[in-house]
C-alpha cells in the first residue's frame, strides 16, 4: 500500500494530513482483518469512522509478536525480515513487503529531513552496530544503514565485526578510527548505542575535536552499563566537551522494530511524534486514554505496513505526551521500560523459569 | 536503621561500611546469652505481638498506609509474628533441626552422635531478604539469633514501615541489649555492587532469599571462606485427581484457592499452576474455582503499572491460545484462570493468575515437572488416600520439597524443613567431642554450675562430697534450687521419695530423659527384646513415679506395639487384653506381677522384665507355673535419683549387671556403689551413694560387670551386734523360704527381730533358720549366746507389708 499521509509533511498538523492518516489506518485495518484471522477475531467489533475513534482502537500486546508469527501476507511477498536486538528472552520480528519497506524509508527520510539532519554533503560514519553486510536481519543494522543514506558517504566504519563466530566490539580499532576521522577533511556522524560511546570516552580518556558539523545520532535505548549513572543532558555535555560535537547535534532516536516509525529528538532534545503515527497514553488500571501530561502505558499506532499486523499495539514503555507549541509534532516523553515488575519475592517468575 | 544496639543512619559510604564490619567483628566476640535466654527474649516479643496489642495495631495501621497488601492480608501477616517468636515453636524448630538446643551453649549429648556435640555459629551472617513480605526478614533474623550468629539484615527498600516499630518492640523485650547488640539492620538499593562486593568479602555467611539475579550477583567472585546459603526463587503448584475432584465440596475449592490468593502469590509456597487429571472437564473446574475466588475473603491489592502490563500480556497470550484452540481462560475481577494444553510446568504472572494444566498419568506429570527440579518447592496435593503414596513418591523424586493439603501450602509446620533443607543446621558448624568422656572433668564442671557445690570450691573430683538420699531430700526441688542448674533446659520432675515417706524429688531435662531411654532401649535389645514383641507395661503409672514413663519411652524405641496398662488394671481385663493382642512380654514389679499371675492362670507370657525388687525364687516359680514364663530379665538396675546404672545380658547370673558406662561412672567406696552421672546437668548426680553393696566381677576398658550384693543400709544393728540382711536372706533361701520380711521392733525396752513369712514354718525349720543365721552372723555369736538370740527372735505368719508409697515389699522394716 502507498499511504496517503506521505503526501504531507512528516509533522504536518493540517486537517487534511490528519484525515489522510485516518484513511490509511482504515486501509491497514481492513487489509489485516481480511488477511489475518486473529486480527479479524480481535478487531471485528471495532468500527473506525472518525478521528476520535482512534482513541478506542483495540491493541495487541507487543509481546505476542515475540512468541508468534502473525504475518498477514504470503511469505513470497516478504522483502525484509527484521528482528529486534533482543536484550533478553524472545526477539521481536518485523516483516516488510516491498511497499512497506519503501514506506519505512520514505517516512524516515522525511522525519530526518524536517529535523534538519539530511544533507548532500559527504560524511564519515562511525556506527556502533553490526556490519549490515553480515547482520542483515537486525533492525539496528538496518536503521544505521538507512541513516547513513541521508547524506553523502565517505567512509563507514562498523564497530562490531564478525570474527567468524560472533560479533565482537573492536575497541582498539574504534579508537584508532575516531582519531583518524578527527583528522579527516570530512565531518563525522557517529551512530548507535550511547552506552558504548560513553564507556569508550571515559575509559580511554578520549579528547578530540570532531568539528561543529559533526553529529552523534544515538539509539537503542538509554539504559545500560555505567550510563545509568548520568542523565542525557550530562551525556550531551560530555560529548561536546570531549569530542567537540555541538550539543544540538547530539540526537537520540527512539524506535521499535515492530513499529518502524522513528521518534527523533529535535534540536531542543525532545522526541517528536510525526503524523505517521499516533501514540495514545492509557491508564494502566482502566486502559482509558489519558490526556496530555499524564503518565501511562503507551499504545503505538501506525498505518503503512500491510504485511505485519503491528499497526496497533501496547508497548512495554511508560511515558506521556506533551502538547507541542511549535510546527513540529507533540513531544513523546519516555519514562522507562514497563511490564517486567521488579519482583521482590521468593516466588519464581516466568522469565526465570525459562532460563 | 540500626546497628548493634543503637540507631544508625546508614548512607553506605565506604567509611560507614568499614564501621559496620568493625562493629560486627566486635559483636562476634561478645558473649551470647544462653539459648534458653534467647528463647525467652523472643518469647517476650511473641507476647508483645499478640493480635490487639499496641505494636500489632500500630504496625497494622502503618502497613495499611503503605498499600502493599490489603488490610486483611496485612492483618494475617502480623498474626504470624507471634508464632514466629514463640518459645514453644522455636524450641520445636531447634529440636527438629539440631536435636539438643543446649549444644548451642556447650558440648552436650545429642541423638546425632554417641558423644558430645557443640554447635558453633558461623560468625557474621548477612541476610539478604526477599521484599515481598516482612515475615521473611523476621524469620531469617530469628534463624540467625537462634544460632548465635551476628546478623546483618539487608532490608528491602520497599519495607520501610515495619522495621521501626519492630525495633521499638524489640527494645522493650530486650532491655539489656542482649540480642539487639548482635543485630544490624541496613538498607541499600539492591544491585549496588560496591556495597555488595565489600560486604561479601567481610562476612562469614550470606543467607540469601530472592531472585536468580541477586543470587548470581552474590555468587560472583565470592571468597572461598564465605558460605552462601541460597534460597533462590521457587515455584509451587497443585495437583488434583479426578477422584478427589468428584469428592470435593465448596470448602475444598476455597482451600485450594486460598493457596493462590494469600499474599497475592508473592510467596514461593503460593500455587502458580494447578495440574488436573485429564478427565476433569476444564469448564466444570473453572466454574467451581470462580465461585471460590469470588468468595475469597481478602481482595487483591491494587496492581502496579508494571504488574498490570504483565497481566495484559498474559491476557493477550491466553486470548491467542484460545483462538488457536490451544487453551481456555476465565477472567474475574481480581483473578485470572488460564488453561493451556502445554503441560510443561510454567509460572504465572502472579497476583492471582493460575495456570491450569492436564496430566494423563503419574508418570506423565513427572515428565512435566521434573525439568524444573531445582525450582520446585511446595505441592498442594488433592487426591484420595489410596493415591497419596504414589503421588507423594513421584513428587519427592521429581524434586518437590513439601507436600501439603490444599489450604496448607503457606502454613509451614514448625520443625518442617524450609526449602528442602534445615536452615538452622546450615547456620552452624558442628564440633564433635570425640574425647574419652572424663566423668571427673564433667563432675567438676557441674560443681562450678550448681549452687550447692559451687560454694564448696571443689578442685579435685575426690574432694566432691559424697551425696546421698538425705542430701537430696534436704535440697529437693520444690523446696530448694541448690542442686539444680540455673541454666537447665525444660524437663520433668519425678518423685524419688522412696519408702521412708519423706517427700523427695529429682529433675531430668527432657533430653536427658530421652538419652536414658535410648540407653535402656539398647540394653533391652541386647538381651533379646525384639520389635515384634508385644509388651505390656505393668509398672505403676502416675504419682510422679518414673519407672512407667521411662519404660514406655524406652519401649517406643524397640517394639512396634506396647500396651501401657499400669499396675492397677483388673485381672479380668488383663486376661482379655493379653488374649486379644497376643501379649508375650510384661514389664513390672515382681511381687505385683505374682499377684496378677495368681489371678490369671490362663495367660501365657514368654518374658518378664522386672525392676524395683529382686526376682525371688518363689516369684519365679509362681510366674513359671501360672504364665509359663521362659525368661526373667532385669529391666535394669536403677535409682530414680541417678537413673539407670546397669543392665543384664545373657552372661549375667543372679544379680550380676553390666554398668551403663555411657551414662554413669562407678566408684566402690567401702563396698558401696557410688555413682556419678556423665550426662545429667539439669540436676547433676555427683558421687551419689546408692546404698547398694556391689562387687566387681569383670572390668576391661569401658566394660564393667558387677554383682549387687544387697543394700548397704540393710545392715542390721541390734543387740549391740551388727550383721547384714543378706546373712539372713541366704539362709532363708537355702531352706526354701523365699517370701519373708524381717521386722525390728522394740518391746519393753528390748529389741525383737521378727521373721514374717507368708507360710507357716515348722518348729524344725524355725530352729534350722536360727542356728544357721547364728553360725553365719559372727558378730552375734561373738556377742551373745544362742539362747539369747533365740529368745529375741519371733516368727509370724502374716501378709507381707508393702510400702504405701511405692508398693514395694521391703525385706527389712525397722519399727524401733
């Protein structure tokens, strides 16, 4: 399918653009209901007619996709299969047919473009991820490859390299590469997990000036390792001080392989919700939609994928939405992972039994 | 927070951690109160935490405000506290796990080992407790204190309310800081690796309750000299057979459901899965469970955002399985039943989420649970009695640690091992004293502890004054504590007044009484008592006498069936019971046995174990004739004050006995047996004059055979001459007079010696008796002419007099 919403700017708030999203959602819903028995079973009582009906859109719990394949199209139409990097337990899977894959790329390009991150200039790239030549089904590798396509490319270096058995982090080579890139006539864009970069800078006392046109585009989650100890603001200050990257050029990306919509930080460091999706904050007890500024569970809705029925799911993050006052979309505030309660007792929980 | 007797604000700085460890090491070297004192302090806490007390109500109100559990559940939790601290319960637990609690104070005998044992604490124990309910932390602390370990408790950060009020109550119960000076309560965020790394290198043991991640973190780089006692996460489940299902009423389902609902499944003993026999209809079961869940008295607490999201995930997965025909579900307001066709054990999302699974056979069920052996804890078993054995054996083999009825999964019986192991035993190191038991050293130690002896400042065993019946009478318990150990354990008081009529009592600690029973049991086995013997205990019961009780206890250890009849059972009842149960062995007092035998000639008895009186020839004849007795065995040479001293085996003739050398030490002083107990510490027996004359027959190593020659106090002092009762007895027996009493009376200022016999003696016999006695009792013949002797002796034929107090017939009665 070719979403109608793509005719509009990524952060457009016009009634026409909103209406286009509604229509796309109706199309996606209809496609999956007819192509997927479980979706028909779960959504048969639901009617989507107007914008406000979106608030009542049922959802699938995202973890169902971790345990069961629910594709709505024949295998032969699947162009790309992506899995999440999976921090523990099962991995999520995303299937993209030709159109859906193209939609992902177009949407990403539009979002980055409107946030001022697309350029014709050539850049060097240091990617804290797996070489997509080898890890071609991993979402993060796919994302990095996509992100490097928004500018001209001089040299791309992947920090995780395959040694024949597994991917290993090439620390020494990475430091060497950073130093080389600092001397290059091209500016550098660093992509990938922030925790690795943080450790690299702190543990090796790195002090470089990569220049005012250099960028750090992080993703893959903020938590992890010693990064737990510092805030995102402090991290940006550290990167600025040690690598010479302007703070406004340090942008984080929040994305989920099942969803495919990029939530990218604007220059002010806020994740913006494009018109390609809706995020509904729900009360965790009643599941009723909550207004702006209220913390709850997050339902993610998108309308571009005809192959995988992940158009409406309840995620495992908690957060809230802040209404935007500028030309960009509403702000998505993420407040951490949810759904794995920190069990304080002596009773065994499912995850532990599986180990 | 709190550190060894003082309030302490813990900010987990390196300096403070150092301080905590230094203070712990000091506390480790401090003296501990005795185990019974510890039990008493905890028991005081038990009283302070009775429902309705100030602390109980305050804690209930605080816990309700914290909103972790519902009011009813909080109340239920607090109601467990009193039991956790109770002396009775803790004593039961100590005995169950360590046998003799006194071994926590000093080297003592236990049933574990034929020698002395002492339990040494490990030192400093770091308790990492699960945060689900505070009861776990309290239970862990009690284990630490009972084993005299300095206890550093890491409190869950989610339990901030309870510790303060708990400490307040502890300060009231332990005014002198006897235990509080050994407790540190600290709190830090779980996973703070610096604190954990530091502490785990400084403590002696980590007692860890909780999840896998936490355990892994403590295991990592754990120094070899630090013991880790793991209580990792566990899963519990229930099993329901079709036959039981058909019989179960609503109350049964209510019990089943309580194992799921209590504490909202946060405890390891809560059922998370229910295995049903495959022929049970799921819908039928669901309806019954639904009714029970809806009736359950306590509502579920509000779930957190995380828990709700987990619940929604479970809903989604069950919806999908139901759609695919792989399961069914039923959702209630605060419960969630999910049937899944995958029979492999899995755990639920908790908070009243029950997974229902099916099994086809016992073997099939085993296959479903066995892969999770290391995680299995409790199984609530619902089956009919004929199924119990098969299921229980399979469950034990599969790794289940506890099997209970429905409704009892969360009630841990005191003394039952938690998590398949004995926690108290894990917290101590055992030292066995395999030294030759020196009765002298033991006696001197007792001299230090017992008020009467401690005043004497005795330095050598030989200087310990001889004790006798009079001393024991003077300082008898009930009147005096002079002979009692101030640190004695619980025990039994027996009357040991004897025939003199003056009251006298002695004290046995329960464990001493058990030990005595053990030794007696061994001696009975040695001489031929076998498990298939059916034994009637015909000693007199009650009156605070010891023989009936000790025989009963000893018999418990040997025979499969015993019959506690006592001495007052009417003969016709004895006859009926003997016939009904085929009783072949009796224990009793010879004279009373003879009385009974005369009234029950139809009875057949193979063996007679006797004590209290000698088994005279005439008694033997009666018993052989009336009951056809084949074997007469002494049930032991004993005195109530001392306990058993000797036993007989097949090598012993007449009154020969073998010394119970594991229990007593024997000295012979002026021909009299003087005994020192090697085990009695509650009321020690030190150089006690038994009043019995003995002669050593054989002695090698620990083996000592001796012959009882008669009473030392049966020295007859009359007409300015002295001779022994045995001089008379041997003559009487030689002349065929077996049943007699010598009565010394004073008539008109003249002493008369009367021979009271049960049969009329001819003049010829009377003369023979007198002539023979005169010939053997040299002191008389040297002092008086025969005529004098004859003139002052009388012969009577009356019933033999029994002691009113003991029922025994004494051969010598002095009425002067």
